C-alpha cells in the first residue's frame, strides 16, 4: 500500500489535490497492474490530520516502533510532515518545449540574438508566452504575474517580469520574417509537407477601443504601418478598429507565413504582396485557394503573373458567365467523393478563355430546396393576408418587398402590389447545392480543383483556432503597431506547435491538452526540505509523450533545503 496523490482541475482553472490510501492489484484480463483505492482521505486542504496521526501511530505500534522516539523506517514517510503547497502544470510545458526545439523556433531566435549581440533572456521569454497560449491563454501581464509563478512548472523562467516579455516581443517583431522562414523550412522537412499547394486567406481581429492609429511606427530600422483602422469586419464589428490577419498554410494546415495588415485593407489589395513574399521564399509551384471575397478581374490578372496558379470561389450571382453559361451548360456531373459531384465548363476563346468547375452537393441541394419551400409557404400566407386589406398601398407591402428573406422572390402586379414571381423562384432553384470555382491551372483535373477548394476549409479552421477555440489572438492588450504584429506572430508560432503535435499523434489538440494536463509537478515540504515531484504517468500519457518525442521526466524534479527553496516556479 502507498499514499496516492491525485489532482483535479476545476472549471475556474484552479487545481485541487486529493489523498488516498491505495494498493496495486493485478488485472489478469487487461494484463497489467492497476491502482485500487482502499480509503480516501479527501482534499489536501481539508485533511483530518489528527486522524492521520492516529493512523500512523497505530501502524508504528503494530510494527513495535515507539512512535515518539523512533525515526521513520527507510523508504517511509510520516504523513504529518508532508505539506503540499503548490501544484503546477508540467505536461503541456514539456510538450511545448519539445515542439519549440523540434521546429527550430528556439534555434532561430537564439541565432538572431547572437548575431545582434543580445544577452537578455528573450528566447525564454518568447517561449514562456507561446507556452502560455497553449496552456492557459492570457495577457502578457497575466503571464508574468500569475501563469509563470503559480501555474506552470518552468523554473528557468523564474523571475521574468512583464517588461522583459514586452522587450522580447520587440525582438520577435524585428526578426519575424526570418524566423517564420526558418521554422517553416524545418517543419516542411520534419513533417515531410507538400508545399506545392498553399492555401491563403484573411480574417480580421477587432479592438474594444475607439482610437485609430493616426500614424505608423519605425522601430529598429523597420517601418510599421498604422494598423488599427476601421474596415469591413468579418466578425460583424465594422464600428471597431481592427487589423487584418493574412495566413498561408499547407494542405495539412501547417502555417507557412503570416501577415498583419491595416484594418482597412481589402482582400483584393493583399494579393500582390502575398504573391511577392511567397515567391521570394522560392516555394516552387504555389496554388492559391481563396474564397469569393478575393474574386475580381484585377486579382485574376495579378495571380496569373508570377506564381500564377489559383483556385478561387466565384460569387455566382454577381458573375455574368456563371448564370448565363456555367449553370446552364448541359452535361453530366462526375462523382468525386462522398456527396460531391463536379462538371467542367470552359467559357470564352483565346486569352479570354476561362476554366470553371461547377460543383454539386446533392444533400445540400435537398436541404436548400426544403428550406425554400418552407419560406415560400410563409410568403404565400403573408401575401394572402396583405390581399385581404383594403388599403391601396399598405406599409406591409413595402416591408415585404424590402425584406432580405422574401424580397428575392417577389415582383409587383399592375397595382404595384407584391406578388410571387415564378421566374425568380425557378432561377433560385438553379443554385441549389452548387458552388463554382475558377482556376487557371490546366494540369489539375476537375476533381482535383474541387477537392482543392474544399480543402481550403482547413485555413478557416486555423482562423477559428486562433480566434475562438484556444489560442485567443484577441483580445489584444497592445496599442503600438510593432507589439500588435508581434502578438499575432506569437500566436502563429503557437499554432505551428499545435498542428505539429496533432500530425505527430493523430489526435486533435483539445484531446492532447487534456491528456497532458494530467501530468503535474507537485511541490511539498517534507522533513525541512522543499521537494517537487511529478505525478504518475499512465500508459496512455506515456504513449503520447513517446509520439511527441518527449523523454519521460524524472520522478524528483527538485529537492532543496529551505534556504534554497524557490518562492515560485
């Protein structure tokens, strides 16, 4: 039998330790030894120490040991002399450090520091902030004052102040492009990535303040544009200042390069710069996959020069070719995969010849058709009610015609009253379950074109991860352009680490983080010494650590005298 210590994380992020008397028993069916709790002593902060003392005394009496005089036998511990004073996150920190080094992030940063003659702990500060985003995202102030001292077992970062974190961000800003290139090349080699197909898209991140950046900033020889501007928000926050974040990723969702642009930058204005920057990296054949917001004649012309290969969604209702020729072109669809069918359509001649791929999702077509039938039934009821009124031009008629929900199916009769337009209903049916993409890559099959665009959803997943489900690129507690850019770049590095971990283990990060969170560093006082010990590593966690390339940490992480005991981790 032995004293077992387990930890449980509460919803508020706090951790509670529990004591139990346990023993190992052999499970013949599973073929392994398993722990069985004999008796639970409850929470560490609510222990009945007097009862434990009585238990220890009785055990010693049975062993014919004088409880008052005899020292504990070798290899045993007296429970009352053990006092747990802190429990730290260890698993996520270990994984973060392994990924940081495997991807060459630490090496890339350290080489720039050496070149610049900088000796401050900037690399450790940047790692701490990246690890915090993986473990418990928060502000830089929270990182310095709460996460590092109270949450993470990271003794090498002990004493890092918030101003040191900010100065490290400035270093990242200066060398961000070089670091991104080094890290991506390492990731491409480490993970054997296919870099022929690059997905590119933009998103926005808003600020809760009203102030705009009136001028840019020059820092360490680098010019930063005024970033906080109002523009079209993809989050529906047009009234708020924002920045535009552009991201290029591989088909595996591994970041290639990122950009932070002024908030009033339109998607169509990003193409030339992104193309030039990626071309400078000599990535070879790059295929841009973008949504309908990037479609324009100017963009198509710009993409056709230089890198040249693209697959873009087409806004079907705004492009004349689509309604006039693509949707009406006869021919059979070919099954691609699952519920996706495709049909290739060429429009025009010579230099104006365009290649479209019409894609059909039968399941989505059925859903849209049912939705429209329900909507038309509601509209018929509204028209019947309107017809029963005696007014020549009731206000309700204007409301119906202006409605985004119903107006597309209406026209006016000889009296100027709304009526259901059968031609408009029939025209809408042609769009059911369909989307159209355009490409200038003749080497790709129609199937590959469709699947390439569908795979573009990967980058949307990257944006969701950065903004909503983990890394929390916002809220941003920065106001200078260089710090805003550095914050975004740091989040992209954390995303790089997440995706690498997922590709290595085959598990989503949420599940990985949950498993890693079970590995803790427990700090306690015993016999006048401060001891830090890791918790037990089970079979599942051990296998995950192996896949991540992490050596099993030693049982005792720290043993020190009271004078040497760290005040914080």
